[in-house]
């Protein structure tokens, strides 16, 4: 069932994303040696640098636009699993981040991090777990199909209140906000150049 639900989400994204953004699965590496491990959904540029080791696809961090973790039922345990995965994404060192524009300009030098679920515990339970385990900077969006989204305060969305997260209820909100984040930011992302020099190291290190 989990695999089928990943396919459903990816089929939706495949229909709505700009042609220069592609949906993959695998892991991400950076020039500092960080590796994310297997990720459910990776959204990359069409010209993103990639490596292949048998059945494992590996993408270099500079070409990654967004990552999405997909859960059937999002409870405290599954939230923690997703947060650990996204922590590995957060650790990535990216030489040149994209400059994105959504009504105003700002720099986001990392992939967008999204958690998507089909069902979940209550918002109160999920936010309590985020506070309890200090997952505050793990996700940009937490989306639950037919329920709504939790948005992290930041460059994409801000509000005068001090609360770090805002809940938006509504059956269409989960797919709607994924669409908003990926489409509105995707256009500027596809124009960024790559600098892969750090992956190759010094000339005299190739015998190691």
C-alpha cells in the first residue's frame, strides 16, 4: 500500500510540475560527504547531475529542488521517522542555492522539505511531538490529504503572531499548498547553474 500511495502522489506531481522538473527516488550526496539515505520522492532539474550504482540512484545536492516523504498514517512515530530523514536533508552542504521569487526575492539555499500523509493523528498531537522532540526546522510543509496543512513560518509565508506553525484546514489544502510551493518556486530554480568543483577535490587525491 505504501508503494501505491507514493505512486499516487508522484503521478499528481508529474502532471502539474514544470517540464524541467523531474520526479525521482533515491538518495542525495553533497561535496562534504553527507548522504541522505533512500528518500521517497526527490524533485530535480532535468539536467541535475546523477550517479547510478546498480539499482540505487544518487543525485548531487546542487540539482535537488525539493524532497517529499510520504506516509500512509502520520502519528508520533512516523513523524519522528520523517524528521530523522529530513534532518539528513538539512545537513546537505550546497554550493550554490537557488534564488526564488514568490512576490518578493529571497535566497533558499537548500531543497524544500515536505511531509505528505494520507491520514494523521490530530494536529495537536503532531505539533506536541514537534515541540517535544525539537523538530521545528525539519519541515516546510506537513500535508494531510483531505484534512489540511501545517505551514512553517519563514520566507515563503510569514505572519505577525509569534507562533512558528500555522494550521490551514480544508480538504484541498494539502495538494493545493504542495502545488503552490513547487510551482511558484520551480520557475526560478530551473535557471540556476551548477558548480561541481568541490566534488572532485585536489588533483593529487585521486589515488586514495
